[in-house]
């Protein structure tokens, strides 16, 4: 049985050092014509929810997604060099991605609240973009709710790889929203306590497997191999 492995990006694979919130602030300012007084509320939300929330927090009606998406993409592209300078790939991230990419039958992609263009920017800034199949991932433009992104990724991977409908899926992420998305969509989940949420918080959210970080690649691969026999 193959296995679909879907990675969160921010605080799971990379540290963005505040660049993400600068991207949201720039996108907001570009549309609203004024600087933001309140920062974006992120922590596992999709870009659709984040930008809608920013406008609501400023007492404004959220504009259409057709206006928001290009503003987000322009803001992300403008900050790739700054991200590469200020941020970093988290410990073990590169080795973990490479290890999964080398596993027969494992299809490694992305499930993130970022729009695809900005997800690509964030991975490319640290040379991680070639280690996952970005085209088959699910992104913040695809749905409001993170759990709905799982079926988006399943469908794209099925179309690209011909995977059976019962192929197990595992989400790897650092927030309770990652955990809830997996639980709501019938996926497995591996929590990684490399962001602001502790291992206890991720466990309390429902993650049965929680890692401190991604440095023990051998243990991660062993666990992923066990899921190829577990189903969803």
C-alpha cells in the first residue's frame, strides 16, 4: 500500500522569522490602501481565513479572493530574499524530506494554509522545493477550512499517481489545527512540537504521535512505514 505524506511548512519545515506576517500586512495594505493596525492571526489558519480575518479586525468588509490572491503572491515574491536571509530550515527538515522522498511508495507533498506560490517561495528559499511534489499539494486558495484541504490533496495525488482511493494519508504539522484537520478528514497525524505549541498541547488536541522535532529521521521513517499497513 502506498502512503501519502503531507507536510505543513511554517514552523514544521521552516522558521519564517516573522516574514509571513509581513506578507499578510503587505497584502492587506496593498488592497486597503492603508497600513494594518492589527497583525494577522495565523496558527494553522488558511490564507482565505487569515486575510478575511484581518479585514474584519479592521472593521472592513473582506474583498473578493480575486483581489486577495494576487496581492498575497506579489507580497510573497517580494520577500523571498528577506526570508532566505532571516529564516532557516528547521533541524532535520531537509533530511526528513529527503528520507521520505527516497522511500518506495511514499508520495510526499504539502498541505499548508499558504497559497501555492508562497508555499513554493518558502520552500525554495531554503532549497527544499525539489524534495516534495508541490503540484499535488493543497493550499490556502483551495478551501477556507484546513480539513477540506486533505481531500483536495488526495484527489490531486490520485489523478497524478493513480493511487487507490483507500491510500492512507498522514499529515505532519505543528499546530492543533493540523491535528484537527487530520482527525476530521480520516487521516493519520504526526505532531511536531517545533512551533509555539508544546508536545502536551498537540497530544491534547488528539495527536497520538508527537515528535520534538524532525531530527530523528530513522524513527520518523519507521513510523511512516508502519502506516502503510494501517490504512486510514
